[in-house]
């Protein structure tokens, strides 16, 4: 278990450092500005030591010391400017990486497609794309630059201290490893706590979204009070986890401050004993001046400061590891298998599809879905695919859309394997209307424009007219510019379905895939949708998944799917007369109800 955890942490760290290439210039700039600030810190200590020595030991007049004060003021301003620049550079480093990771995460989720997202909780995916990615920021903005600065500035300080006193330099050098040592010891516990913290955050996000989406159901069944108590309990658990993370962060800071204070005290004791004459070594045989001793004493806290800051930012490392492990759980999911080729489909002529002996199973082969399915979709043919729930209809649809790839068998498009085609290019030739229309927050016009973003206003209105959208938008004050909420909030189910159908009209693709397009609609909306679909199907290859007999009587061919196999196919009348599975489905009065 420990070995597996260390391996996971190592993988996460390698991934985090690899992502730093995206913001390499900003990280280098942050390191450079931090190092410059450290050099000015050394100059500041030298100026202060010289001012004190000149004023109290050499009794120099004020006009002689005045240039030192001017230089000191300039050094302080310079440090402030460099510190500000380092913060800005660190922010842009974190922002650059977050942008790249979030884009990669979303692209990978899109590549995995509905076959993956339909099995996941939306809140958990949203948490990974938002909170987990945000958890990477401090690693690149603070920890990574500080990792280099924590080496560069102490080395620079030692280069100034050793020429004055090798004993003081040796004390600094020998005590320096104590801080990273205890930083690592404390941080080991912080990593596991942070990982559990992010896992809890993902579960809470998913739970909260589920509650918000189902708030109507909870109210109707009088379960809102019980859910309030559940949310209160979950929130309390999350609060305790958050406090445990903060507790470790404060503990690590206290431990580092304690050991750095002891190290500074040792240097101060050495210098004091040297001035009192009890120690006569470490100064190369010449007495240490007040300026030299004060310079060393002023630099001692600054020697440990970069290491303490690294320790303070070590929780950012633990937080980033916890976040990256959750992100990698998604990124490590293999994309649907493709051949690696990206052949563009020649759509100048008719498109014919041939599925040959398709096999597919979910959950690493534990749940078979298709068993040797073979069929053809000829150009201009209207085919209906029917079958009971779980027969494999949606699986076939996802295969044709390229969201899934068969374990065995091939899908040929004009004698070219579908796996060899460019997925985005292939989907440009497909129009799709599902049973649950997805509308986004925006106007009805913007939702229709998704079908073809470059379409003109006239084309959008024509698509809306063909899909019978104008029949209800003409009664709205803003018409097609009426604002709708997420999931079509503000529109009825039938109106939302007509908007989705308008997208298909606007896209004007040669292949039309329909997934229960009239499911859950009243008779009036069903009639409107069917009339629009009949118009849309003219001159197109159509595959319709349905259980409503009224939708399939005019189909050129009906395929009956049962337990992952096509058991019957033919015309409506031929299948009725055959007395097989389709006849039993057709004669079963509750066929619609069970779907």
C-alpha cells in the first residue's frame, strides 16, 4: 500500500514538473527576480553594518554617512519592486499552467465522449476542471520558483560570509539541512491529507449538484429536510478536513521557525563569544570587526529565510500532488482506440456504411453489449432500430458517432475503416437528434447556431421555420433572441426538442441519427416533430432508434436488436407477418410504457 502510494506520488510529481515547461519563461523570470531580491538583501545588510560601524565605532559625521542612507533607500525600493515583479511572474506562471491543464482535461473528456461522461457524476467532473486545477496554482506560482531560490540565495550568502569567518559559515552550512529535513517529514503527512481533502471536495461537489438538480423531486417527496441534515453533515466533515490541512500547514511553519531560530542563536552565540574573547578561531587569525560581525548576524536570518519560505510553500506542493492525482485519474483513462490515421472522408458522392461483425463489452469485458452485429446503411435508406431497454441500441449509435470503438469487427464508411477517419471530420457529415435535448444558457438563436456556427441569419431562420420553432417563438416578445436557461429552462420539452431539431436542419448533414426523438412528448408536439423529421429525412441516410410504432411504419427497413444481436430485419409488414420478436413487441400494449 505504501509502495503504491509512493509510486503514485512520484508519478504526480513528474507530471507536475513536466507541466512546468508550459510556463518555463515565467518561472525563470520569477526565479531571476527572487535571486535579484536576495542579492539586494545582502547589499542591504552590508550597508546597515557599515552605517552602524561608522556611526558608533569610527564616529563618522552625518554628511559622510548620508550616501549610505541614500543607497539603503534605493536598495529597499529595489527589493520592493523585484518582490512585486516576482509575485506577478509567479501568478502568470500558475495561470499559464492552469490554462493548459484545464484545456487538456476538457479536450480529454471531450475525446472520451458521452460513453464516459454518462457514467460519471457531473459535479465530480466539474470539480476536477475547476477546484482541482486551481489547486495547482501555488505550486507553480510559489513553490517551484522558491525551490531554486532556496538554493541560490543561501549559496550567495555563504560566498560573502566565509571570507569573513569560516566558523560562522560552517555553522550556517551545517544547520541548513535541518530545515529541509523537517520540512519533508512534516510534508509527508500533508500530502496524504491534501489528497483526501480533494477527494472529499469532489464528492461534495457532485452531491451538491445532484441536490440542486433534484430539488423539485426532493420537495415533492418531502425529503428536503432530510437532505438538509445530510448536507450539514457532509459540510461539517469537509470543514474538519480543511482544518486538518491548515493545522498541518501551521505546524510545519512552527517547526521550521523553531529550528531556524536555534540555528540563528548558535551564530549569535559564536559571534558574542568571539567579541568577549572566549573563542579565538574561525576568523583567519584576524579579529572580527563590528561591521563584519553585524553583517554576518544580519545575514543569518536571511540565510534561513528562503528555506523557511520553501517550507511555508511546501503545503502548496502537497496540495498540488493531491489535486494532480485526481486530475490524472481522468487523464490516464485511455482514449477510444483509433488507428492513428486521420483520413478525410470523400463526401463528393453517396456515403454508405457497413458494420461487420461488431463485438463490444463494457467494464473490461465483464458486461457484454454487442455480439457479432452486422448491418448496412445504404445511401438514402431510412432504417429503424428497435429493441427493449439494454439491447444495445445506444451502443450502436455511439459506435457510429465514433465515441466508442468495437473490441472486434469493423465499421466501414465507403470501404474506409471508420477508425482511420478524422473523428471531427466524420461527425461533420452526421446530424443528430437525441431524446433529451441539451440547450445552453443563451438565446434560442445561439442554440440553433450550434448546428453550423458560420450560418447566416437567413439560414438560421429557415432552419427554425422547418423545425417548427417559429410557431412558438412568434408569440415570444424577443422571438429567436429570447433567452433560455440551462437545459432549456423556460421552454417546454417539445419546444426544446424543436430547437434541437433546428440544429439538424441547419447542419444539413447527409447522415441523420435519431435517438428516440419523440420520447416523452405529447401528441401535438410528436406530430410536429414527426412532420419536421419527415421533411428533414428527404435525401438523407437515416438511422432511427425508437420504440414508437408510428415512427417506423414508413421505414425502408427495420432491424430488431435483442441481447446484443440483430435477430430480425425487414419491412414493417414482413416482420409483422413473420411472427417473431418484432410481432411480439408490436402486439404488446405496454411496449411504449416500459421505455
